[in-house]
C-alpha cells in the first residue's frame, strides 16, 4: 500500500483555498494540522444528534454518547498499544497532560533537594511545568545539553543521574528542530535506576507508530490537533501502577465516588483524573482522526513524509546562504532554517504573501534558539497531505524573498 496523495488532499477542505489570490501551501503542521472531512463530519454529527452529558444520564442520548466516548478511549489504547483502557486519560492536550503529572507527581514524590531532568531540546510546555513543580517542592531542575546537530548528548544524560533524580521528561521529537530522540534507550538507562520517564509525544504520534509497552515509558503525552483531530483534546497515558498512586489533579464531578462535607472518596481510573464535563465531541473527533490515520497506514505515512523531508532538505540547501538549524542523524518532517542575515519574521511575512504558511520565531523553544545564538528560525513542517510540488513552491518563494530582502 502506498500513499494516494491526490485522494488524501481531497479529504482536507482547508487545503483548497486561495491566500492572497494564490493556492495555499500549508507547511505549518508542527503547530497544527488541517482536518479531514470525516473529522469535521463527526463533530457535526455529534452536536446535531448525540449531544448529551455522559456517564450520568439514563436517557438514550446520554447512553449513546457514553458508549461512543468509551469506545474512543479503547481506540486510543489500541492505537498506542497500552495495556489497559484505564491507562488512557483524556485531557485538553499535551500541555495539560504534562501539567497533570508535574502537579500530581510533584505532590506525591518530590521533596526538597530532589531533582528532575529535562533536555535542552524541550518545548516550553515540557519546561515550565517542571520549573513550577521544582519551585513548589524546593527541588532542582537539571538540563541535558545538546550538540551542534541538535542531538541530546547521551553521556551527559547519564552523568546527571543520581539518587536524587525522581523523574525524567523528554520530547520524543523536537518541535523546533525535528530531532528524533532515542527515547527507548533513555528509558532503559533510567529504569536501571528505577527512575520513571515521561515522554512528550506531541510531534511523534502523527508521524510514526507508537507502542508504549514496547517503549516502556511511564507516561506518554500527546495532542489531537497535531494529528488531524480537533483542538482542545489530548491524551495522557500512564502506567496503571503510577496513576493509582498519584493524587487527583482537579476536583469536581466525575472524579469522585462519594462526597460528604467530611471526606471525599475518589473514583477509579481513569475517571479520577477527568473532573467535570468532558470534551465529548472532540474526543469523538480524535477517534475519527485515528481511524483515518490507520486507514492510510502509519508506516506508509512515515515513509512518504521521510521522502518529503529528504527532498525539501536537498532543494533548500541549494539556495546560497541558507543554513538548516538542527541536523540530527535521525529527523522527522521538520526543517528549521535561516537565510543569510535575513530575520526569520521578514522571510516568513513574504512567504505568507506568496500563499505559503510557515512558522517563524522561537517555536516555544527559546532555550534551543539561545543554544544557537539566534533569534529564531523559519520552520517548514510536513504532513501526509503535502507534496513535492509544494516544496518546489516553498523553494521558489524563499529565493524570491531572499532577492527582495538582500
């Protein structure tokens, strides 16, 4: 089976529009992906016919919505190969998933003087929650350095591990550079010292198959909107043994078994971490997105996007003065680049006028930019609906912008 690019592109209405009278070339997929018709139709169907609060109602609509919601949980479990559906917690996205663990794990296990380890590649969402946790618990945040190619230095990682290390939090794939980290190796190293590991999988889940049991991570976090699903829905996977021990992140309806003014008894997994009315419609949209991805085959998607990355890298490097920031040996479909002394914002603005959507700036990864002593980059990021022809348009656009700005 191979990718039928024309068929795929027909599934995404947003791709078929003009921007400044030019066909849209959408290369900002690391920020968010466009949505296929099947996901949009799922949302319309839910709010048109099924809309009801779940778990609490005896009436027909509530029961139908509850079944669909829990079926979606089982689908996510299968998609990432978790052992149990109760290990799947619905959140608003990767950011909330990480904050949940930072808060609950911190309360339970982090004491003054303890250490948490992250890497120099992290998105702000995998930095700030740990800073807050360390401030709250009087703990210390340690950072693994990266080399010039944008790769975590494994030897430096091992040097940081000690008896005070309580948790490690690392991105599977860097959103700013596209580096694919050897997370399984890091997990094995950490587990030899009985240190749990959280993986930020926001950039990985849309592009490669995930098996959390084979990886043996303790927590895995990702967002729906980066994998063709709606915004405002995400997943926290946690090993049951950890989730059972952690205290709730928020209080309210659904996360309780019994409430009195004297004491509250918390609900079983996964509901202990799902306080309040859930985002049912977007969870169903996430399920539709997972089915859509599975229908095209994750391995096929991965191979096709790898070919896009290879082609774009080759073509962009033919432009005089262009340099790619982050040249890891193993990369996902992200290219961060600069052209001469042109500010990335200026370059991105001209590309926008040519109908080309890229991201400019620090990409919520300011420490990465500081590592290279640059203000930011232009980032082109690919999805399964992008084409070689769109990359050609990008290359010509960069050349035109370069000629104008220099």
